């Protein structure tokens, strides 16, 4: 497989920066992976905040202790909990992932072709 395609696929399927590591471009790979990881952590914190808010509503009796009510609350959180979910980092995560794929492909085109694996 060609280095450019291999790097782009690794980045697209595994994680941003993975293709850079396969091309021995560790610094740029670490930058893409690090920035993406920080944004992923911030997004997960938003998700956990919504889950905690919903759990608090269950404990305080605002949501009945039944499976259907809890599932409905998980799918459609209350207004107080929904305000916590801005998901403002997701578009930036997508942009970083796409840039990482394009950059891995670009760098793969520059690398001297290796013997076919």
C-alpha cells in the first residue's frame, strides 16, 4: 500500500495523528492527537455533566424511577440539563480530523516510496 494512502487511512480510521506517526512525523502527529484529545475530553465533560444533572433529577424525584422514564430523560433531557449540552467543540474536532487526514496524505506523498508491504 502506498505511504500516502496508508497514512490517510490510519488517520481517518484510528485517530487524528496516527498516520503521522506511521510516517515518522512524531511532532506533528502528537500535536494533532493532543489537540483532538483535549477537545474530546472537553466534550466528554459536557456529556458527563448532562448525565449528572439527569441523575440528580432522578434522585430528587423529578424523574420517576422507571426504565421508560429514565430512557426518555436520557433522550430528551430537561431544559436545565439541556443547557449544559452545547457541544461547541464537535465542529472543531471534525475540522481537526479532516485537516489531519489531508496533512497525512500530503506528507505521505512527499515521503520516498517504500517497498510495497
